């Protein structure tokens, strides 16, 4: 939908004009006088034929020329003020069955007041907002003013002649209302100030309590919690060692292969990888007899036990106990 201004000569872009043989090739060199214009306006709800003629090439009411440098088949068409002197929907069609496909454009012709209010570059006009009816009653120019006068007469009140006097009159009336109700505006304001002060004081206390909690209590609580966690970790480790000992008991075995001060092959079987980590190996014969070391790794498939370094390396067949 495009918009036109009532009773205003204008130029509009029309197109694209496409070759009628393939429907896609733009026509940029039409003999415009061979085309035909049809412009119909729904004026007051009645379709009215406004233009029924060929475009003109130059010097006519409806000059239509190709737009300079255009490659899409667009043309510039002139419409006269008389041809847009309507309001309502409008349809434009341009056809030449021998050369190009039909071109169609739909418009809405708006009154000058509405068009200028919506589209003018500067605020040259405003939408008409005159009050026609109030509560379903058609108004005349002075109806509202007369209603105000009638109210003033009924209440025995008159408005002074100028604005400053009117404002003074309003101030007097407001003061009278305050006296009648026993209310004073300054009193209300002071009460509100007291409420605001109370809110401020309470807010300050809340902020102070929050800051104290953030700077004092929370770090202490975190440190205490850390200490508890550390204790639980130690106790848990001790419980695990005791549980392993109770579950597995004292294990006896003998070295095999070529033991070193940190690694021994053994004849142990039936334990899972790493199950013996944390227990101690005590050698009961041979070079390392009486030495004890913490086990750091155990491989079930090979029976290899890894432990902290001994003073002397045990030999094959040396016996040990794991506690």
C-alpha cells in the first residue's frame, strides 16, 4: 500500500516492466505511448474511473519516462492534482499486451491534513482532534465553555478575568478546603519527612549489620568450617586404615625376582590394585630383616609392591608381613 496526497500533483515510481515473452527481462526502453493507463479510485465507496488513456512522453498530464541509470525496468509517472482530488483506495494498472507484463499499484489517497501530519518533512500540520461529541451528544463550538459557565452559576462561583487572578482564586479555594478539613499541607509534608527519616535510620542499621556480618562473622565461620573439614579428613583416613586392617588382617608373604630398596616382586594374590596402599610392609628375614616401610603402590597382576626406600634391599625368598 502506497499513499498519495489529496488534490496534489505528484510523480510516482511505477514498475517493474518485464518482457512479456519470458516474464523476467526488464524493459528499459519502452515506447511509453504504446502502453495504457487505468486509474480507478474508490471515491466515497464508489469505484470511479479517473484515468483511461495512454501515458505521454513529454509535455502531457501523464508523462512516463524511464528512470535514469535504472536497470530494473522502473519508470517515473506524473499524476495531476485533478487526478488525485479524491480520498480513498485507488488502483493503477499499466499494460501493453505486445511488449510487457501488466503492472499494478495500489494506493490510499489521504486528505492533505492527514498526509502532512504523517509524512511531511517538518511539522506543517497536525491531525484534527476537534471534539465532535461528548457522551454521544454533538457539540457546538461553545458547548463546553457554556457548561463551565452553567456550573459556575449553579455553585455561585465566578472565574476572574485573567489567568493570574484565576490561579490566585484557586489558591484561595484550596486554602479554604484545607481549613474546612482541618488539614495543612506543611503538616502532611513534615509527617512524610518523619517517615522518610525512620526508613533511612532502619536502612542504615541493616547496612551496618550486613557489613559487620561480612567483615567479622563470615571469615570466622569459614575458618571454623575449614578446621572441621580438616579434622573430618584426618579421622576418615584413620578410620580407613583401621577398617583395612580389620578387613584384611596381617598379611604374610615372600619376595621373588630381584627386589630393590623400593620395589619387590611377591607371591601375594587375591588383592585389588592399590588395595594395600597406606599399609606398612615389615621384613621378617634376610638382608632387610626388621625394616618397615610405607606401601605406596600395589599391582595385583604382577604382585609387585612399591614402598618407601629401605636401608638394605631384600633378596628373593625373604619373608615379610603387611600390617
